[in-house]
């Protein structure tokens, strides 16, 4: 079996993608499901350490055009991020810069009660850097192998009939 630059690039990309997914799955997270009445709010707290990127995912299984308003609050109650969600699922990311308890606050701005699933956590993005470099190297190898294969490829041109 001949090992080519293309195959090595594919393997490196697969290893890097697998590594990133494992790092992301090892991150801390909280998940809750609840029924949110009209004009009510629900708050989820989580402790973050250091400086990194956090995320929240809002999912409304029985979506019927309802809308919720989501805010991420830092350790002293300042708003870091806010978003109006009017889709079945929404994912958003935010930067946190110091250790402490952060909160995600969801407010139902619709007239109907809404069943909501919320996931709030840390992405572990700093631990993904080596895996990202492996994916970059693999992608460059795939591009180079493809270029080298295609640069000598000739397309047969039909004779032109001038009449």
C-alpha cells in the first residue's frame, strides 16, 4: 500500500477533528429543561475558571414562533452578551476574562408558555490549539497533493470545425 501526501493529510485531519471533539466534550457544562411561563425568567449559574470562551445553547422542542431573550451576566451582574432568540435552536459564544460565577438569564417575551432546554458551559478552546494546528497541516497537505495531481492534468480539446 502506497502512502501518499493526500492520504497523510486526510489522516491528520481526521485525528485533529477527533481530538477537538474530545476536548470540547470534556468541557464543563450544565444542562436544564424547564417550562417558562409568559413574562417570566429563569437563571442558570456556573463557575468558570481563568480566561476562555463560554457558550450557551437554547433549544425549544415545540417551537411555534415564540421568542425568548437571553443574557449572559458576569460575576458582578454586568451583561456580557445578549440575544433575542426566535428560532428552534440557537447557539452563542462569549468571552470570559476572570474566574467566578457567570449566569445565563432567559426571559420569555412571548404570550405563550415555552418548553426550553438550555445548555451552558465552557468550550476549552485553549486546549484545542494543538489539534487545530494538526488540522491546518493536514488541510495544507491535501491542497498540495491535489494541486500536484491536477497541474499535469491535460484536457483534450476537440478540433474546431470552422465552416
